[in-house]
C-alpha cells in the first residue's frame, strides 16, 4: 500500500512496537509518521515541573526511537486531551492519508470514526502483533464488499493500493466466480491476486483462528458493533466513505458479453429491469473503462454502440451524464467480457434452452459452450444465473448485437434458429472457430462449415481441429452468408420496363426447343395470362417439355378447394405438367400461410433464364403508355413498376437448380441440368433463400449496404425489415447517399386512390411502409414516391399517376446490383422462398442506376422539413412494433 503521511494515535503506556511494525508492513513507502501520544491522566503527575519535562522528553525520544525506520521523518507529540476537532485539524494540516490506532479503546475508536467522516481519511486499527513482512513480500487481505457499493470501495482500494504480490480474498454477498474476479482485474486495473471467499460470518472472519492466513481485513465502513469487544485478530483497515457519483436513482443497466470481430465491437445495452421486452438505453453517452481509465466513449442509438477493436479482455461501462468530473472507478455500473477469436472450438447455443436440457450442452468437452440471447425475453444477468446453476460458463452474447439488427421487434420466434445460425456464420467469418450451434424450434437451419444440432446430440459431435481461423475475405463472407458462389461468364440484361419484360417472356417461350420451366407466385386469367398460356400450350404441342409451378395459396389453385381457370386449362394441355406448391387442405397454421414460394422464374432449354418480381397478370406486364387510364378504372388496371433480368451463361444452371428443388418438393420428377457454356464476361451470384431455414437474400442485401462507400439505390414498396432499416441508417452515418424509391399499394391519380377490391385496406397499409421510411427521411436519406407523368393515352383530365412499385432492386457504388423476387420486408427475409441475382458488373450497375435516376427525376421526394410529414411520422412511431405476422 502506498500511504505516504501517517498519523498514529497511541497511549503512553502502550508498547508502540506492534503499531510501528504494522506501518512498516502495510505502508512501507511512508514519507512521514506523526505519533500523537495521549492519556487523560499523565503518568508523570505529582512530579516537579522540571522532572515532568525531563520524563516527557525521554518518553518522546523512546517513541521516536521505536518509530525510526517507519518513515524518513518521524514526529512525536504529547496530547493529554484530544478532541475530534483538534484531531481533524491535525489530519487536514498534515495532509494525512492514513490514521493508525495503536490502542483500540472505545474512546479512541470513536474519535477516529468522527475524523474519518470529516476528513475522508482511512483508519488502520492494530489489534495484535504481526510479522514485519510476509514471507513472499505481499499482504494477505480480506476485502469485505457485501453490497455493490462495498464491492466498488474494495476494488477502488485494490486499484490504488494493491500490488502484484498481494493476495486478496473478496467477501461478497453473492458468489463470485473466477471470471468475475478476472473481469475486475481487467476493467479496474487491479494487479493483486484475487480469490473468492468461502461463506463465513463476519465475526468469524475477524477473529483467529478462523482465517489465520489473513493479515489485514479491509472494510468499506466503520463497524462499531463488530469492533466492540474484539481485542485480537488481524489488523483492520476502514476505508474512507465511498463517493459513487450523483446520488439520484437510476435504473440498473444490463450488458451482454461483447464480440470483437477484429474491426469493431458492437455493444448492446439495456435497462436491467422492465416490463416485457427489455428497454434499450437510447441516446446516452456511455464511457467504457479498462484498468480504471476510460478507454472509449460512445453514444447509444436504440441501445447499440460501436467501439473500436482491441480495447481489452473486459470492459466496465457507465452512463456519463452529470458524472464528467467523477472517478471512473466509482461510476462503473456494469461490466462484460470481450470475446475474441481464438483456437479452441466454440459451440453456440440458444440461451433460452430448457432447464432440463442445459446440462447436455457441455457434452462436448473439446469445445467451449457460449450462450446466445437470440430473443431478448430475459436480462443477461438472469440468463447468467441460469447458466451458473446448470454448471455452464456464465457467458451471454446477444444475437442482435452480432447481427446489428437492434431490438428486431418485427421478427417472430419461429425464425430464431435461423438468427442463431446467422450469428454463428458472421462470427465464423470473423475468425471465431464455430464448430456447431444448438438450436431450438421446429426447423433445422441451414449452415455452412459448422453443424446444427439439438441439445441431446451435442455429446455425439465429432471433435474438430483447433487451429485458429483467419478472418474471411469479402468473397468468402458472401459465400458463407448468402449460400452462393460467384459464377463467371454470363451475359445479363436488366430491365425496369413491363413491355420489354413481356416481349422477353413470350419470345423465349416461342423460341423454346426442348423444355420450358415456368414458376410464379400468382397467375390470373386476364389479358396477360392468356397470351402466356397460349405460348406455353403451343410449346407443349410441338413436343417441348413444359413444367409450370405455381404457389397453391396465392395462385388460387388447390388450397381451400379453389380452382384457377387459367391453371385448370394449362394442366389439360398436351406436353404441359402443372404442379402447385404446398396446397392447404385443412385448418391452416401460421407457417402454412406465411411460408410460401415467392419465386418467379422462366428457364428455356437450360440456356436462357428470366427472373424478377413479376407474377402472371396484367399489372406486371402492361406498359404505362399502353393502358388508356381513367379515374374510374379499378386500381388493378394501373400498371406497376417492376424489374427483371435476362440471363445467358453458367448462372442459368444455378437458377434451374432452384426451380428443380421447388419442383421436386411439389411432387415433380427430377431432371438433368447441364451447365451452359460461357456467354460473356459478367460475374453473378444466384442467391436462393428457403423460408424458415436461412436468410440468404436478406444477407445479400445487407452485404451491399454494409460495403457501400458512395451511394445506394433501393427500389421497393414493401415495409422495410427493421434490420435493413438500421443498416441503411448506419450507411447514412458513414456519409453514404441513400436513395429509396417506393410506390403505393393502391395506385393514385393525384392524391386520390383508384377504386377497387381492398383499396381502403391497401391504402391504410401504406402507413406501415411510411413508418419504416420516416427514420431514413429524418436522417437525410432521399426517399421518393414514384410518379408517372400523364401519358397521351390517358384521360386528359386525370393528371399524373402514382403507381405501385413492385420492383425488388438494389445497387451500390455503381459496382454491383441485384434483381429478383425478394422484397425488403420481413416476410421475404425469413418466411418465403426467394431467388435473387447479384450482378457484379460495373457497366450493368451504372446502367441500372442511370435508369433509376431517370425515374426519380419525375418522382416526389419526401421533405423532412414538411410539418405535415413530421406530424404523421410522430403518429406512426408505434408501428415500429407492428406484429410481423401481419406484415403485408
């Protein structure tokens, strides 16, 4: 301990040797010792004044001689009468940082207790002789921190006065693990060796022989009841009153373990107590502490902060408001370990695994089990308690922090296994040796490079190599997160024009020689459906194998007894085989209704593929200039904006494999697929998403957003999945220009919606779409409502039209773009089967962006300064928690 100026309070008749030995032991670097010898009745009373003076001088010299070596300067003072005022003045005037009581009498203890309160000086009480120094040069300390405040006082003492040779036993009201103690040393800069204490009563600990291995008991407050009658035992150090910062009450905070991916640490902080879902700590500056010093500050956004990599093994955290001048050590509110990639394999498991199954998680002794809070139903502190009780490491990481998805209130529990697999995939790409995940739920999630098992299967997992993994390159990360690989040698064209798409489709079918594979989500018997039906029938009649696949529920064929006349006719045509996916014949479950096949594909002769967002009906393929619109027409006659791609080359085989997987699941026979020869030089990825098993198309969109450095174009009307919204907001904070174009579920002429079935409900649903755009607008994003200027064929009195935008397209930095069937909403991200083409070609991406700029030039930008828009945005905030099962 490094106390420098020491005041010793003793009595004339008491041998000072024990006191001086204690000073040499506990304060070996003291610069000054002031000894105040007091006794109400002088032992020299009755002598002549000269004799009294001589006797006092001799006593003073004896005391000084006894104290020699305890400090460079030793002063001895006689004080027949001592008061708290006089003693406090002496402590303040001498800048005393330790008061030592060499005779623990009640009166002396009362005096120093008062002095401690007035001056904040610690008090050392000597109760019995002790050795001048420990055998190993260190002290054996018992630090009593029964309360949170007391533990903070103890760690502050150890930080300031502990040395590497000291051994400290920390007595706490709650069990402290070796991980807890290691965290204290890292966060608070404690160099002394820390050990937990066995459960013993205070009075036992203060008296021998209960703990003969203790030299000094450190207490956070003056305990007169304990000290009364205690005449022997180890020395006692009573610390000064602990200042813990502002006294106003604050809700405690809850922090998971932090994952350092080698670039950033994304931390998620919540209030520890609340009703229902934990409340994030929003818009507050937080300080992060290591070795007793603030090493980083960050302001939370919806409970999430980003920190630089490499801050340490453990971090403490506190809220800084009103605490700028206080000691960081006194302010730490919570702490967490920092996880970094190592060489020992890791098994991630859902922290909500049942109590009876938790003991099974540790069945693979060759790996470290780490729990993941996939759904924030419980605090991290309560989950750690469950893990300790099950004999597992009390380590809890948060899936939302790893994925950067925030609270994710729009994500339903049925997809938790997929989210766990996503978190594992991200960590594995960052170099963590993830060997397996242990999931809950009905469906086994798709994985790449690690296993997905149930708790009872953990013990049977084969051991994996323990070599450290390198951080994956960008292509490797895309391979893992999207389940795709780059395919070279393609010729690809992208369109956002309905007549062009119609021409491509009919020409491809008319030109087919061997086979046509056609898949849609919906099909109607109208002016677009019938020509395509005729083309397919003609192909079958001339010997082409025609396979048609339609989602049963949304194709209105085979579910609930429904029959689609267009599909009925097609199924009877020679050479045409019709299949419907997942027909519903009984009372439907949520999964029956939501887990549909949303893909749209046409593949001809295994050499040409068309894909995009278009179903088989009028609004998807009719051109804006082709329809003589009037205000009296139903909304479904108004064309929609959509997007698609025409592909030749090896990528066609990957698209056809997607079709065959869906075809065989619908009961069709498999067929041979050959990879076409290269057609040009474009590189592409075919990303196939299977609902409730992966989130590949979502990961593809996120990859474009997270890697964008200049600009992002996003075209879609469906309500943004909150994880995509958060990624776009992060891009805006990086300085990336975000341009979003959307339409109206019910097309409008001017500001009036067209009439028709469900028009009112579809118009109301746009409030949900706008609620997901409002934060982007407020953050500086450019959000445009698509407008088509009046066409010559329209009623002259009608004016401009604001159609639906059904396209699902994104482009980043003029280097990569996407087109496919996957919307930007939670249904596409998790529930439905989707296909997405990622085109890695600068010329194509720049052309797509130029076409979007043309469309945007006529569109209406949402003005963040518009008072009416701001008022509506305020009223729509509650829609953040709109149930995802009701998504559009």
